[in-house]
């Protein structure tokens, strides 16, 4: 039997970039057109087509929803050519992370995916997740989702050796965060509000050039797993707790094997083992440039691909010519 790292070696890391590139290019046709559904549908179809050109046996564990909600890339769907002996992997994906951003030509829209061996990615239901994330280099347990926003800012500031008013938090600009935003401003914390795209927001904590120290607030649980997969590759701390609005959402969670509905998940409980994360920019953002359309049909893309077992981060610039 191959070792875990050998298993994923057979799915070339750069092949994952080809998949996110395909989704990003397809979505880029709809940038600024005001049609979120069309942009998402284009990315989904392109990603699925690209997956099915690869020789691996993939199962979507986080995707566009359940079978009755999504025509393709639904949870449980099999993708890849799956020839005899092809590696079996679980896939978490978001063909267009930032549909509203794309429709409005805003920043930080991405095509993202993560792959791992079976059972290594949390089968997160499509509910909200309370999230807390920081980049690498801090003592263990610097952050704690069971504590208040103020306590976490003070803990991070102490670990960084600065005052709390020197910390910058990234928060989704949503009415549900008004109380937390007021609390952060009460202690003088800087806040970068983002309209959408919390995967990029979480990853931004790992890059000093963004000046973002911490990500706080609730967003989609599937995006939480994708963000955790990225942090598994480059380091950092992440905690997440599923949030339920009604009994139907609780029942959905139990359907996917989640019994402790109040559990706080750590980084390695969301994404464990060897993980590969890939993302391609759709629109320009803090991490990646978006798709550019040049003369004579040439398009350029910028992508990043990361791997947990090696700690490798590769930045990939693509130039795509029409045949």
C-alpha cells in the first residue's frame, strides 16, 4: 500500500491549478455583468469538466449542495476518470468564492479547491460557521473561540508584542456582525470590512503584506473548511463552530455524521493529513491577480497551490492562448 504522501503524489499538484484556472477563466466572462447565478454556473461547469479530464477517483465532500439542490459538483458526486488503480481523494471546492463580488467586479473573487485522502476533510453541512483565524508564528492557543472578541484581541496583541489598538481584524460586512464590530472599535482595534470572500480573508492573515492580523466572524461552513485546508499548508491557527438557525439545519448536520452541534473544531479537525489547496484569482485581490484578457485572445491567470506535507507554496502565472 502506498504511504499517504505517495498517494497524493500521483495526483500532480499542478493539475489542481489547471482545474481552478478553468473555473476562474469561465467566471471571468461574467465579471461586472450583474448576474451572480450565471457566473457561478459557468465556473461550476468548467471545474467539473476539468476534473473529469484527470485520472483520479474523486468524491465531492464539500460542493454546491446536496444532489437535489445542485445539478453538478453536488456532495457525493464522483469526478475524475477513475481508471483502475487511480488514487481516491476527497474534494472540497468552491468554483466561485465570491459570486456577488464577481457580479459587481469587486476584489478577491477566487476559484478554490482542496483535496485530501478520504475522511481527512470535515463533511461540513451548508450552514454558517463562527470562525477565528490567525497566521503562523504565534504560541499555541493564542486564540480561543469560546472567549470574547476583546479577549482574543488582547491575547493576540500580547503574543505579537503590540497594543490592542495596533491589531487589524478582517470581518465580513454583515448586519450580524454589528455588535462585534462595535466591541472591536471600543478597544481601538482596526477593522477591514470585506463584502464577501472569507476564504481570502482567512488566508490574508498569513501574509504580512496585507496587514491583517486576525479573521473574526461567521460565514459559510464549507468556506471554513477550505480556509482551514489552506492554513494547514502554510501554518496558522483556526477554530470554527457550526451555527444553526433552525431544526432543519441541525438535522442536516446529523445526516453528515455531526453529533456534537456545539463542538469547536480545531484546524486539524477540519483538514487533517496531507492536504493540497489551490486557488486562482477571478478578480484582483490581496492575494492573487484576477484573470486578464489581452489582445489576440490571450488571457493571463495567477494561482497559488499549497501542500501540507511539504509546506510548499507555489505561485503560478499562466498565459492562455486560444487554439
